[in-house]
């Protein structure tokens, strides 16, 4: 981690918002020295069976930011999520801010543009986003210095965002008793995921880690904050000195048993567009496609 400047002396204020429908945690991250804030991994509600979009979860975040008089500067996506739809454009329309994601969104757009048979009008250059982060890129949230680490493996565009003594790992890691995310989506790779996890675990042991998901293994209460030290010692998939070979074998066997996420089809179509719905068709209405036998 010598390429990155970690400042453990700065403690951003982090508030989590748990979405029970998708087991996703969204965050409002506030600069302790100003009113500036960022939103990480927001959620747009969908009743997939009814084809109905609503914004209850996003409205709670908007209300929190307004009630505290905060200035929203960034809407960060840690990756193109396959299990929930992003509400970033909706929150941006209400509060402003720039939408950012890893630069390998272009790889994801190319892959899923083909799967969903998108026409040439679907831009595959990441231009739907305001900022594309490269490995090591820095940005500011008020006086907070933040940087992005490329942590692929779950998807090619996954990034871990380090903000003071807090790191937002997306789906690269789960809580210690949850292990790690799957690596069998198009563009995923278990070996690359292991290497990315090692990048995260090379951060200072006291670094706070914030998860994008938690499923309450063995019936425990939902949790989303741990530390690098706890993950290194206790993570059931990579902790305690487990080797890359052990991880790849386990992850590959485990992934072969997993069903596709319930919302993968609408999520990918929306999230590869920075949270926007596909363009309306001739009748002025918007539709989501279901590719047959392609996933």
C-alpha cells in the first residue's frame, strides 16, 4: 500500500442505512471539519414482479442530508451492483453532487451491453458517470482526502474507497463470519478477488471497514462495520493465513452452488447506466429486458 497516503488521524462521520429488501447498506459519509458529505452505494426500490419503481430508501438518505444541512458532493458506486438498483441519479437530482465509479465500468458496459443486446445508442465509454476512478485516484469531500483502490474479482470495476480511517469495500469482503463475495459473474475471477482482498488487508489494522452487504449469518443481528485486523484474524474465507489456492478452490466450488441474485437482470441494465432507466421506447414507456439463457 505504499502508493497510497493513508491518514488514520481523520475520522469521518459514517451513517449507515440498511435496506432489508436487498441486504444492502448505503452510507452518508460526512467531513468532520465541514458540512460536505458523500453518499456511497444508494438503493432504488423495485417491485420486480409489478415492474414498479419507488424511492423510499433514497428518500430517507435525502431527508437525513437535508435535516443535517449537509452539502452532497459525491455519489460513489463501489461497483456495478447485481443485487440492487442505484438511486444515484434520483438523489443527484434532489441534492446535486457528482456520480463516480471505477474506470473499468467500460469493460462491464461492453460485456452487458452485448448480453442485453443494446444498440449503438448505448454508450460504452462510462460517459453516463461524472467521474471514472483509476487505481490510486484521489478526490475531496470538503477537507476530507479520499482515494480509490482498484479491487476487482467480484466484478472488473470494483473499487475500495478509503476516506480517512474508513474504507468502503463494496462486495470485495463481507463481515468476518460472512467471508467474501462470489466471483462467477461475467468478468469475475476468484484468484483476482483474493489478490484484491490482500490489498484491503494491507491497510492499517485499525482501519474501519464498511460492508456493502450483510446477511446476518447464523441468525445474528445485521452488522456492517469491522476492521482490517478483525478480517485478517477471523474472516472465514481469507483470514488466518489461508492461501490463494485454498481460497480459489473454495470460492469456485461455492459459487457453482449459488443461484443468480433475484434482481440481477434489472440491476445490471440500470446500474451500467449510472442508475438511469433504459430510454423510453416508441410508446413513450420504459421497459426492462430479460435476456434468455445468457446469464
